[in-house]
């Protein structure tokens, strides 16, 4: 009995489709790679860092600008009296620590802590703690006087909650710099520096959280106390894993959970930005003034939205320019969510939208709204551009520091604990040298290692 060998496919004839088991195996492999990618690393480190810096800077500048008027806006002299705010929050279950007491001293303390937490989040110092305090401060101030602010406040309100769940200090933060220096010390055979600030913050915030929970001071929602307690307890788990099993399975599990939370939150931020532009664009289409191309003319003629009256008059006097800008605004906002799968077109529209918000800040006098929207748009900025921008910033910082007087090199070197008796010991690199290496590609700070660093992903740091 003889068998005929299989014939090769003729030229020009398509090869037979793979068998069903092969397609199933290929699908399984693709799913396994996708799962590995979203669990093994926190995606978008530069984008999340820009979001952190952008929203922290926006609210910090707002609080500083309104410092002379803080009592009339959110304090004891506000037209929206403390009793009215209590009645409102009792009905909508909102949260605000400013409603724990009507004391002027308590207001000053909360306002100052909100300013400090925004500055700490901007610098990336103890980022997880600062993000929680920043969220508490934003919710407290905004829920105290709900009729203050504009659409940018709503974006900051939501982003302050989202930032708590992100690992937004992997780059461009003091936490990432501290983690990189600890890694360098480990490579030199030196023990990492003892962290005393983190446990102190954890020990101080724990009783405050317990007292607020027992006194029912966390609002009427269930998710806020649950979130705060999970963060506080997870901080202890991170500390124990880093202390007793830095390379063990518990530490790896915590990393996986943190990466999943970060990546899911980043996706939520992207979807929300798309919803903001899509809903704004489709609502504009329904307006008669947007349909006839004259919508931009009317805010330019309002004194309240005219910080530069002469400039507004010049723009409003050109009917063609008003019509072009009106229609362009609608087209860009409606089209943007549909361009995300075309990188070049998406980047073009992103530049146009950022320019549009810069124009709103200049012409309509809404700088903080524009800053908030530009910070939200940053989630779609290409990584290559952000790395280049960080490199330029690091280069500028080094040139600036090179012109300043520096202390003696002997004072800035790390000394080994045992001096010359330690085998193979070498002096640690200088601070500026470490910054230089970290700045090449990371914008002045090294990226936090995925294991053993602890920088920026626990409540205490």
C-alpha cells in the first residue's frame, strides 16, 4: 500500500486557512500577552506624570490666587453660609471636612493643608499620601460652596479621585529620584536609607481616619470610607512586603494589583476625556448660534469674559474669523473621539484642542479651566514627545545649576559604612551625576523600579 505525499499549493493560490485549534492557540497567546502587559507594568508613566503635575499645578495656582478672597469664597464669610452647606450635603451625601466645624481656624488649617498637598503632589513627594490629601482637600473646598467655579472644577473634582488609584510618580517625581538612589546604593552593596517619614505619616493619618469614620464625617457615600480604609491598610501591606519579602510573592501580588488599578484608571480617564468632548460637541450642534456660526461672537462681547477688551474687539470684528473658529470648535470636539485609532490625525487634533484652550484662557479669562482641560488632554500625548520634552527640561535645569555655586565635592559624596575595610566598596556617585543619568530619557528623574522601590505607590510614600 502506498500513500501520495501532499502537494504544495500552486503559485497564486491562497494557502489553506489554519485549523481551528491553531486559531484558538493564537488567540490564547494574544490574550496571554495582553494580560501580561497590563499586569506586569503600569502603562503610560509619562502621561500619568503629566496629569499629576498638571492638575496639582492648576489647583495650587487657583488656591494661591484666591488666597485674599478665600473667606468670601469658601470660608466663614461666604454668602453660601455654613448652615446652608450642611443642609445641602445632608441631602446629597457630599463630603467636606470644612463642615466638621464652622471655626475660622479650622478653615485656615484645611485650606493650608490643601495648598501643601497640591504642592507635594506637584513635586511627587510621598505621592500616594499627597494624592489622598489632595483628593480630600479638593472635595472639601468644592463641596463647601458648590456654586463657585466653572466646568474646570468638575474635571479637577473627578481627576483628584482618579489620581489616588494611579501610579503617577514613576517618573518626574521626588519619589522616583529617591527610588533610583536606593537602587544605586543597592548596586554598590550599601543598605537602603531608613524611611522614617512614611511610617510617621501612616501613624498620624490612621487615628484621623478612625475618628472621622466613628463620627460619621466621611459623607453619606459608601465608596469614600471604603477607599480610604483600603488605601490605609494597603500601606501596611506594602511596608511589610518591602521590609520582609522584597522579592517574594506577596510583593509581586501587590505590584500586579497596583498595575491593574493604575491601568484601569488610566483607561477611565481616556474615556472621560472623550465623553467630555463628544457631549460638548453634540450639544453645540443642537444650538442655533453654533449652527449659524456666530456663537463665539457673544462671549467676546461680555465684559465678564473680556480680560483684554481690545483683543476681543479685534477678533469679534471679523465675521469670517468668528465663523471659522465657531465651526472648527464643533468639528474638532465631535471628531476627536473617532481619531484615536489614527495616531497622526489624533496628534493634529490634539494640538488644535490645546491651542483652543490656550485661546480660551487668553481671550475669555478662564485660565484654570484651560489648564485643567490641557492637563486632561495630556493623557493622549505621545510618549516620544514627552520623553523629548523631559530631556529638554533636564538639560535646561543642568545648565542653570551649572551657573550656580556648588558645595565642595567631598561633602556630597556618600561614604560607605565601613570605610576602606568594606571589600569592593566604591564611593556613591554624586547627586548631580545621578540626576544626569536619570535625566537622559526620563526628564531629570529615574523611573522607579518595579520591585523593591516603594516610590509613589503606597499611602506613606
